[in-house]
């Protein structure tokens, strides 16, 4: 099921809003385009969003 800014996995709750938005974008792509299961998509998306944030000088929480 795709997520958005109002409905997202609990594991993303601790992320800053900008990083969470990127994690949601990545997780949705992994789910819908790549066929990953939810658990794996969430874990990968959080890790990749944190990498993205660091590269852009953002606080990762």
C-alpha cells in the first residue's frame, strides 16, 4: 500500500519531515515499481533517505 505524508510506517515517525518525505518516496518506488515487500522496502528507504540527507547537509534525526 502506498504511503504519504499523513499515513506512513511507524518506523519513519522519528525522521525529520524532509527526510521522511524522501523515505516515503523511496519506499513507494520500491513497493510499486520494484516489487519489494513492505518490511524490506521500509528498511531500505530509511537508510537511503538518511544517505540522501547527509549528502545534502540535512539533519537526519
